[in-house]
């Protein structure tokens, strides 16, 4: 099986999948899609044949392409069950997916490129940053309370799950938009723990082949 | 097992779960949460104990609450595997989840209440409707192409899946925002097929206990 990930170093959704691939020790190639260059390479007709939504990530598995980070991760979990990134019981798995979707449906889509471009165009750059910060903080307020109740060393107990693959990249976004973590001690603690984990280092934006050297430094 | 669904008749995310519950023939009670009344009952301190994100749906299973429609549906699939709402192979399941997430992360969050309220406040009602229409049409353009390649009688082949539970409520939203389906013949066809399905009739907004009688008529 040959896997190619269409990825942008800074895309939090791409990072989720890179983290899962790395945690499972799966080999893959990266095909970089620069969301900024040439007006956005994801908008090219060629790339829209890969991902109809003109977004990253997309995972090409042999001749089939899967898009949407969580569907890719569920697929990886099914074809490569060990190490598992989901807990043992149905109810526990539901809570992990809940964390993923609070981020993946409740936070990230509201601060993604297309929304921010719309606000910047209509209301200016300051309003754009204000909005991004607002939606992330609102989401983190909910997440913090949820994580107080279910986290151990990681988001859900003491094993790394999908939820961690979603949380760490969202924290990276949060920091880019000036959100400080003081009010979110559990989120901050989990971030500090995972910062040194090999899979999160390997999948970090700074360590991607398409990360410009001035950002890397 | 006692299940209570916190639901709003018109919420597309609630409808997804109502459809899944109905397709699986599971008994549940509805606890109505009116997103408009009293400035939004989902914002009450009591409800935020149920759903920290102050959104519907939420499914209470005995003493545990699960939020986020897709995590609830994956849970239902796990505890009640028949009739299955996912196809047989990992790759096929990935495609079904991809359709769900194109809607659940790529379309619906961009036209949900909080975003529309923000745009209405800052730019007026006309811009709000224009935005909602734009994001739904953009998503439907991608979905239509995807469905041409994978649909049969329903979104994915000839069995009803999670994808149908996501699509039908999103079409309902689309129509509310003035999107016409002429450009999306596959979406229109699937909608017409499912319109007469018992589970989609039972879970339809008009047939909910909290649907006002003037809307029902």
C-alpha cells in the first residue's frame, strides 16, 4: 500500500493526520499544497480533482483519495489497529470523537482560511483576528471543562488518542491568533506533555519539507 | 438503556441523529431546546451543563451525555450494529464519513446560528443570507461531483448510510436559504427518494413535538 498525503505545513487539519500516521508508524509521502502561493494551489483545477472541496489534507491510498481529516484517521485506525488511537468502550470512543468534533466542526471551520478571508475583505484585518480569537477562546472554554473531566496524562486518560491529534494543532492555531492558555490550564498541560513526544515533533509544521526556512528558524 | 435526545426541531444536526435513531428503530425521548426563545435556551446555565458548547444535539444515555452528531451516530452504530449505517469495507466507510464531514465540518458550521448572527449584526440581514447561500452552494458543488461517483439509490450505493442522515437535513437548510437544487441533480434525486422514507418522515422538523403548529401547517 502506497500512501501520499496532500498537506500544507501550517494546516492544522493536515497536522492531525500527520500525527496519526506518525503515531501508527506508517510510511507516507508528502505532496505539498501551498495554500498561499499562486493565490492558493488548493484552488487549481488539478488539485480540485484530488479534493473537490479544495482543501487539505487528502490521503491518496493506491488509487483512491480520502479527504476530511477524521475520516482519514478512522480509516487508518481500521487498517492499522495497533497502536490504537481510540479507547476500548463505545462510550469512551464517543467521548474521544466528541473532543475531535468540538475542534473539527465547532472551532476550526470558523477560523479557517475562507472565513477569515471573507471577514478581512469586508471588515478588515483587525476584525478578522478578533473573530478568530473569539471562536477559539469560546471553544477552548468548553474543551477545558470537558478535559478536566476526562483527561489523564493526555486528552482522554493516559493513552494518546485522536483527541490529542486534534488538540495540539488547534493550540498551534490558537497561539498564532494571540490566544493565551493561562485560562486553560488543562489544555496547556496536555500541550506541554505532547510537545516532547516524537510523533508530535515529527508532524510539527516546522519539521515539514514545505516549511520555509525563515519560519523554521 | 434510557436515551434522551436534546433536540431542536429545525436544527439540522439534531435531525441527523433523529434519522439515525429512527433508522435503527431505537426508542428515545425528546427534550426540546429552543434555540430562539428566551434569547436561546441552549445558552442557559442548566443546558450548558448538558452541552458545554451550548449546541444541540446532545444524547443522554443513562447518566452520560454525548455531544456532536457524528460521535453520537458512531456510538449508535457500535451499540446497535443492525441495520448498519456504514458500508462493509474500510475504504467505503471512509468515503461515507468523508461525505458526512464535508457537510458537518465544511458546510454546516459556516452557516450555523452563531456565524449568521455575527454577519447579520455587522453587515445586515442581506449579507447574512448571501453568505449562507454561498457556503452551501460551494459545498454542494463538491458534494454533487462526489455523489455522481459513489451514489446509487442513496448517497453511497443502494443502502442508507450516515451520509444520507447528513445530506437530507443539509438540503432542508439549503432550501431555507434559497438555494435551488437545479444545478445539483444527484442531490435532488437522493432528496426526492428519501422524502418518502419512513425514518426521514418521522425525524423531519415538521413532525417534531416542538415544531410550532403554524410551521407544521
